[in-house]
C-alpha cells in the first residue's frame, strides 16, 4: 500500500524542470494550486478509538512530549483548496499540532483560515510567507517553541518532528527541513517538504529580516523557500542537519514511492543537483523517524494516516527506546550536528543530552 502512493502531478516529466533556474520560481508545482479532487467530508472516513486493544496507552510519551515541545503548524493554502485539501489536513496530521493555522486570502470559518489580505497566486507566495510569520509572531510566538510551515499537499508525522526538536532549544537561532544547496551559502530548506523555525529564528526573521531591505527581499516575487533561506542566513539563523544518526533523511520533497522505488527519480532530475547531503534510494532512503512527505494527494493523506497510526503487525513490539538526538555542543555550529544513540539509562551529569531530552518511547 505504501509503495502505491504516487505523486499528484500531471506527468513525472514535469519534475525534470529545474524548479529555480533563476530568480523566479518556476517549479511545475504551484503551492496552493487548485485540486480537481473533492473527497467526502472527513467525518465520513471514520476513526479508530483510542480504547481499542492495539491503541490503549500507546501515545502517553507522545502526549508528554507535546507539552514540552510546542509546535505551531501553519499551512499555506488558497480559497479553492479549503475544502479539497486543507480540511483533510485538519482531519489527519494537523490535529496533532499544538496550534494549527491555515493561511489563505479568504475567510473560512470551517477551518478557520487567516485572511492575510494580499493577492492570491503563485507569484505572491513570498508575500504570503512573510505575512504568515508576522501574524504568528504577533499572536502566538509566546505560546510555542517551534513554528512549522507546510503546504496543503504535505503530510507530517508531528510526533517525529517533536522527537527531533527535543534535542534543541527554541532559543537557538536554527531551522530544519529538506536541505538544498544552491543559491544560499549554507543551503536552504525545501518549501514543499516543510521547514520548521525555532522561536528565536522567527523572532530574528520578523524583527531584523523582513523590515530590512539589506536582509530580505521587499517585493512579493521570488521563490518563498529560497528567499526565506537567504534572509535567515543574513540574520544569523543556522541551517540545521535534520538527518537521523544513520544519516537518513527525515524531510522529503516527494511522496514515499518516489524515494523508495529505485530509479523512480530520474538521474536528470533537478533533485540530484539540489540535495545537500548524499542520499540513497530504496528502503535506505528514509529514516524510521521520518517527518514529512510532499505531493501527497488528499486521498493519500488518509492512506498514510492508516498505515502510520493504525496498522499493527501482530507480535512486533513497538515499545522501544529510540536513540536520543544529541544537541550540538556549540550552538554556533548547529549546521553540522552530530547525533548519538544515547539511552536514558546511560546519561550522566556531564552529558550534553539531558534525561529530559532522551525521549524514552517505551510504554510506561
């Protein structure tokens, strides 16, 4: 079922077009692009009860971590996609965010949306991004530790996001995502795969970056992920390494099928030129604590929801101690993070990873 997940693109040939050959954004996929699909209301998909045998008490640790690592998720969407896409994110992974916001250009009380009051269209994505972070800064920054931006065709495993972030302090100027290497000295994070900024990174972006023409592009044009990457670098926000201790990626710009199926991403594809770290195809592509996938159709949101949160192979114990992420010893070199498999039972007072940060995922 997982391998059947295919990208919601008119043809795979579209992916051969380099998304950013110049200052203009020419990715064949437009963020907030209209979808022709209209699924039933989310309530019609039903749900599994938390009292079922396979689910009793399974999220105790995840719930505790949600209190310590508070994540605000804002979704880039558009009026034409409120019912076609956005409401299905709200019904699936979005409900696991501490705060969930839908950034759009029209009011919709059913989500609800934040009407940013700017023009709609792919040529205004950079403006939507700036206005969205300004809105979060003004209304929510004191209530959260991290701010995630995602598109309305992205799927995020929020628990794994918190697990990775638990090794870092929200007071550090750092951000994470699928790291690309062109255009920005330290690289930048793919907009489609989603990127997450620390509270301090948001503060620097809004206070020191957006108002300063020497730091941030002032008009509405430009590729939003490249432009924010340039701006964040100029205000001293480090591009973090989101890979797991085995060097496997966690944020992905395509659906699982494209990364797992060997040869699915043509070697002429721009992806191989853009990706910052060496990557593998096949099952070695992706971390067991993967965080996000892009180009996920509304239907496949529910498929992933079932596979990740409900399907359980009998006899396989999921109550395990996953390795804790080791915070960088020097926050000024966060971009080259070293990870260590540290169990809470082996932590010492001299270790840079505290017992609180060693996330014990065993059922208690």
